[in-house]
């Protein structure tokens, strides 16, 4: 029998973007996995598993209880946005540490979060709910233009669109509604004030109600009116951290979060932070991996520590920088070519990873017809001493990578 504590992971996610999370947790914990499909790449990192429909609360609970009957679990954790509420409910049912179900619901529902931010004086965006095009139009009369339409309970910038003029209202509401309809929790559309300024996120760890901001992620976005994230950089010595950390902590307190990892998104408007949302899990797009490269802080391990009632080690051991850039085609179509200059890749030590997520012959669809899952051909990651060097290297690598599509005839 292993002497290591056992942690239950709900939904390991896909190997490309979330494999590092499971790998890093398994380095310190024995892992039992609750998954929607039979494990494949996860097998080296788990000691047991159960398969269930993770969107069926009854099935998820039954599978979780079965694993708990076979193992003495120390905690339960997820890095899946879609399973934050069921995981909190399961943890409480098993008598394991967790935030309350109500707190996780507030994190998932951006309308509730906005109300709490306002109540606690956290600088945020003006926001109104809209269940119809008429309500959306009335909301813009109060909020003004430009405005942002977005699903109240979704993620990945899906269904998020900027509206600059009244004549754009019908198509924008239809786009946001299509994204909102994919949610199993709330299908309402939000009409919000457009925050004009650079977008960042603050990667936070909260333990017993005390939040530590461990890193700032600077984001790059694709062309308006959509909000597709095209890249991220993390610098261990980013001077922004001191400015934005207090606002991130205030937002986390407003939501009532006491423990866990938070990916807090905000924009700098006239140099001052304004909240977009708090995601109660490790950031996507390999951000947790970038944090580890830049600072040495292991967010997946910290998530497991907190889930098991342990104090995480947040001591930085590195002072570098790292960045990721997503590979989008110039236009929607069938992927006909994807390649990197091999001599460049072989002789460039700061090019840490090139990862393809679509094969030649696959369709790549940009918004409004597609989303991040259908638009990206892959990504690459580079390292450097600071943000400036990382951005230079991201640009250098771009010239060595080809992504070509052919439009349908």
C-alpha cells in the first residue's frame, strides 16, 4: 500500500491542454479519477477510476461514492470549469474539504458575481441581464456603446462579442445567445460595459481565506468584435503584480471563496484594474504550465494540497518568463499545411514546445462560425528572461511556422 495521500480528480480534461495538471498532481499524490470516458493517456498517473456521465449529478455522485468506498480519500479536486459546482457538492457529500456549492455557483454565474462585486466595492463593469433582443436593446440604452454581449455561464470567450452600434444588436444577440444555449446552468445573456484597456489575469492561491497572487498573465486578443485569446505571457518579475493583487484578492473575498486556485480576469482601464470575472480553477491555455516555468510554483499540486486540507508551498524558485501563442489560420477552411522549420526547431533551445491540435484535412473555423475549439491549429511555447524577450521570441518563431487553409469551393 502506498503511504501517499489519495486525491479524487473529477475530469482530467484533454491531454493537450490539461495533461500537465494530472502529471504534476500524480508526482505527489495517488490519484483516483472520475471520468466521462475510459482512461487512455491518464493510465500512468492513476491508481483507480470510475466512468460516469459527469453531467448527470446522480451518476456522478454514485461513481464518486463507489470510489470513496474503495479508497480512503483525502480530498477531491477539479480544474474543469464545467464541473466546479458538482465537485463542490460531491466533496461535501463525502465529508471532504471544499468551498460551498453556493460559492461555486456564484463563480459560474457572471451575473451573480457582478452583483457581489458591486456590493463589496470591487471595481467591475456595469452589467444587465437580457433574455430577449428587446431587453438587450434596453440594456444598451443604460450602459451605452460599445457594449459586450456574453453568456452568463460559459467560458473560453465563446459567445462573447463587442457591439459598437444599434444596428449590430440583432446579430450580436443571436451570437451571444447561441453561446449561452450551450450552458447547462444558465442560458441568460449579459449586456456589459466595454472595458477599454489591456487584458490580464491574476493567478491566485487562496488558503483559509487568505489569497496569495503568484503571477500576472498578460493576454493577447484576436481582432474585434470577438475576444479570442491568441496568446499569454507570464513574467516572474512583472511589476503589475503589486498593483493588481489587492483587487484580485478583494474579488475572491466578495465571492466568498476560502480555498482553491483562482484565475482572475481583469482589464486595465486608464491604468486601473477593473474585474471581468473570477474563475475558480487553474487557468486554461497552459497558463499553469507557464507559471511553473516562470516562477517554479506548481499550481496543480497546490490545488490538490488545498483540496486535501494541506498548506501549499508557494515559494518561487525561478525568476524567468514564458509565453504561449495560439496558431490560428488567416481564414476559415480546410487545413492543408502545418509545419515548422525543422532546423530552427532543432537548434532553438528557448522553443520549449510546438503542439498541433488539428490534422491536415481537418476544418478550421474562425468566429462567428467557429470558436477556440474549431479555430486553433495548435500552439507553441517559448521561454526567456523577461516579457520583452519572450515577445521577441514568440514573433521570431511565428516566422518559422506555417498554417495554411483552403476555403471550401
